[in-house]
C-alpha cells in the first residue's frame, strides 16, 4: 500500500510540535481542575443562603485585610509573565545572556510571590483566620470562605513553586542546541503564563468581591 | 534566530502596561462600591480581558494553528459549561 505524503504532493509538511501539543493538553487538564473549584466556589457564594453575596454571614470584602499583599502579588505575577516572554524572545534569538537576565528576574519574582503569600498566610494564622479558628467556627460563612481560600490559593501556590523550579532548572541548563533550548523555554513559559491566568481570576474572587 | 522577536518585544510591553492598567481598574471598580452583582460582573469581565490578553499575546494563541487553539477553546468552553451548569441550582436556591 502506498502512502501519499504532503511532501510528495508538493505541500508543506504541517506537523504540530509534540512537546507543545503535550503541554497544551496538560494545561487543559489544569483548566478542568481549577475550573471545578471555581464553579464550586461561585455556587457556594451565589447559591447558599448563608454564604450568598450580601449575606451578613459572609466576610464583607472577603479577605480585605490582605488586599495590599494580594495586589502586590498580582503586579509581581504580571511582571513575571512579561519577563518570561522576553526570556523566550532572547532564547529564540540565541541570546543566552539575555535569556539568563530575563529568566533570572522571572525566578526572583516567583520567589517574591511565594514570600508575600507566606507573609499573608502567617498574618491569617496569627489572627486565627482559619477554617478551624474560633472566629470562623462561630460563623459558617467565614468557615466556608477560609476553606476555599486556603484550598485554592494553596493549590495555586503549589503550581507557582513547580513553575519556579522549572524556570530555575532552565536557568542552569547547558543545552547546546539553540532550537531545542528555545522549545524548552517555550513550554516552561506557557506553564508560567497559565499560573498567571489562574491568579488573574483568584485575585478578584477572593480579595475584591 | 527569529527576526520577528524585536518588534514583538514592543508589543509585549504594551500588553504588560495594559495588564497593569486593567488591574488598577479592577481595584477601582471594587472600591467604587457597586451593587454586589454589578461588582462581580465587572471584576470577572476585567479578569476575562486580562486572561484573553495573556492567552492571545503572551501564549501566542493568535499565531497558533487550529489544533492548539481548539485545545485552548475546549478549556474555556469546559469552564463556561461548569459555570452555566450550576445556574439552575443557584436560581432555585435564591
């Protein structure tokens, strides 16, 4: 049986980079993971008579005490998305020094995000603002809110830590092939942008509404 | 390596500045003290715009082939299905 190829027909070979396809499929699974939690949170806030928007039991302004650290973290993650895309440009140009500079800043911003998040968690624990704290136990709305808050921001923080480790590994990479190296940077950058997109939704839902 | 990267970097700076501007807008909307439903709609709309900018420009969805765009679209549709699927339950409880 003969196989007709695109080249035989004089057409350009159109093949998707399997690595990029794989990372996008992985991101799809991550969207489903976070999407389920987001849907549960929205249903709890809008659908429950105890926790609904405007109900006195729900923390007004959510975690307003942590608004400024969260705003700082939003700006930190957005900036890191910008620096990682610049790192990708440098890798595609074959500019290793430029890549190390931009990716170094990205890694530093990732560490900064986790440090601010750690500070925010420490404040919450210090004031007893946990699902099992006395304050929350006296108020079911707060209890539900803090359960969602720690689950979703914690899961996101875990993703940031993984992305940080991935970026740091690339920073120390000695890959001799510029094309292959640029592809590796692209995969890591896609993951890092996804982490940023998740935070873009977490920020208003947990700190502003 | 890639001659397109230089002009792209200017575009990325513009996108970055737009993302910072939209973040400020989100906080301003929250501080304006809108009615809850309006506040939620405004905050999620701005978040959607920010996610769109990141996806289209930083993740290069605008330049990807249909298979990758289809995977990204499947994710968005799945989240929308989850959100719309819970609406009847919310409507019955309110």
